C-alpha cells in the first residue's frame, strides 16, 4: 500500500493545495493508517490556520477580479477540463479511497461512475440555462433578473464520498462563479490530493480553488473568516451547529446536508426478491456509512417473518473482506470512532428489546479490527434509540406495521428527513405513499437519490439542495435590474 501511495502522489504528501499552487503544509503532520490492515501507509502535512486565511484572501480577490467575473461559458469549459481529468484518474482515486477509508473498490467503481460522473456531467450541461439572465416585463418597465455568484464558498466534505461531494457541491459552486476552499476529512487525505492535482492540471485560475484535508482547527477558522460568504457542509449535526454559530453574526449563508434515518417501506404486495436487488445495497453499501442509507425497513405484519428470512439470506451473500479485492462488498469501518459508535448503538438496541437476527459483531477471524458485520435487528420499538437516530454503521432496523396509515406514521416519526424508498407493484399506491413521506427524496422500487436532480434534507437533515440546475443556483444571489425610461440601445445578457 505504501508503494502504491508513493507512486501515485509522491511529493504531494508533504504539500497542500493552496490557491492553485502546491506549497509545504505548515500545520504539522498526520499519519494515514489503512483501516483494513492497521498499516501506516503515508504521512501527510496539514495546512495551518494562516494558510487557511491565505486561501480565503486569494479566493476573495478572485471573486472580485477573476473567476467571479468570468462568463458562464468560460467557467463551463474550465470545469469540463477538470472533470475530464477526474474521469481519467477514477481508477487511482478508487484505489486511494480504499486504502485510506476502507471503501471497497467495487463500491467506488459504481459510486463514481453513476454518482460522481453523472452529477458533474449533469451540472456542466445545466449550467448555461441555470445561470441565464431573464428579461421580464413589469409595471415600471423591463426588469432584468440575474444570478450572480454568492461569493467565497467554504465546502466541508465528509469522508464517505469525497469525489461525489465534489461533483454535487464544489463543481456547482465553481460553475456559479464562486471561488471555493474545500475542507475535506482526515480519511480523505490521499484521494483529495489527487483531486487537487487534476485541478492544477486543468489550469483553473489561481485562487479559484484551494483543497485542504484534516486540520479541524483550520475548518473552524475558515467558517469564521468574515470574507467567507457561504458555508456548505456535508456532515453531522454538531458540526452544523458550530457553523451556524460561526456564520450567524455576519448573516453568511449556509447549506447543510446532515444525514438521515431513511426508511424502506415494503407494501404488502411487494415482490421481495425484486426489492432486495436495490434494498440490499441500499441498506449496506459503504459499510453503512452512507447518508441516505435505508437503515429502517418497514414491513407489513403479515409478511414480517418471510421478509426477514429473505433479508438474512441476501445479507448472507455479502462478501466481507479486503477493500482492494474487487469481489469485496463490505469493508471495514473508516475509523475507530465509527466502530465504537456502531457497537454502542447495537448494545443499546439490545437493552431496549431489539433482537439480532443476522450479524452482530466482528466477522470471525477479525476480532479487534475495524470490521463489523452487516447486522439486522428486529423487534425495534418506534421510540427506541436505534429507530430514531443515525448509526452511520451497518445496522439495519426492521419494524413491523399494521396498515398504510401506521406505515406512514412510522416513516415520519423522526426528526430526520433525507430519503426513503417504497416497494410495491402498484404505481398509484407508490406515488400516494411517496407524496405523504416527509423527506427530500423518495425512490419507488429503487434506492436513491438521483444526484443529477435536486435533492437534500428536511427538518434535522438540513436545508438547501444539491443536483440539477437548482444545485448550481444554491450558490448564486438573485439581482433585479429595473430599466427605467430614457435608456436606449441593447442590453448585455449572459
């Protein structure tokens, strides 16, 4: 692993990507340890708080005189070059992500192909229309409605999908004309250095993009910098509260995606074998470390035992192993904190009356490691800790319902509202059920969301939308220009 990392990144391990240039990190060092083997695979340097402020200063200048003043067509062409480079390095990115975060190569291939590539291509195609100036007739004269860049953006990324989040968050912000400082997680040191190298090769203007990883103190300093106009987070609620506290005094905008407790509703007529084709990966991918994970499976009373048996059979076909092995579907958890959180959730679930019917601990021969079996728990009460809180680990709660009204009540009995799925053979029943679920996205006979269309959370799952034209427009400010009498000649439009 050390050899693969060194060959791919070389001297970049000792540098940080500040305002378009590789410079030595001044914030100390951090060791990268493989979660699958415990092997030290690299040592990287971190940015300092001063370097964070320098990135903001460069971005602020670019917003006034450079990137923020370019035309959408110029930005689209530059971002297209960068994304083409990303696509050419997907294999290396998947390898690095498997090494440092334990995400199986098999999973990354699917996620990057259908998530990241699809999302950035959709944004590139949508950008021109999303940013187009509109002319309207009003009672006082013509009005031009423009979308202008929101300003300097800090994008904070979680470890469970850094390239996809680049596609759904950072690329739309850049297309909108916002200079961006990326602050990624410690479990993304390696993949984000390769992302940064692609950005450098694409020739984005200096200051338009800085990419840091780790360094929590730098992230906190960035959110408090008065020159930052918008903070976009994919992460947890405690981080979100800190960001809101930091940005509120200056009324800076925030965009928050905070995870969920998503439910799969299996209606009585559902074909369970067909449902499990998407439900199984929807509930277990990323070793449970997926924001839209189907972590609650709601089943009709009369089919409870049949469905549980089918789920156990499907879970039994999952392959736990080395994330570098293309046959592996379940790798380790990314870090010790994730393992301990998962273990604590299971212990509390058992204390509250839950019953483990599959999994429940470390796989045989991997005791003491970061591996945890995909686990199914039944007899889960609706007011239990497991039913109402995100594990971010591979535990699936099965809950029985009596009728449709009870099912809808169970789905919505949570403070979180990110995603859901409905399984049935009845189209009208599926659409009715979807319309009554309080979540930002609902998939029918599948697992979502589709990241090329607008999606995001409700309630404690956050606010704002990613994907589609709306995801680009999240990073703009609307301005109207009223054209009064006495003006002649053409009007410049984007």
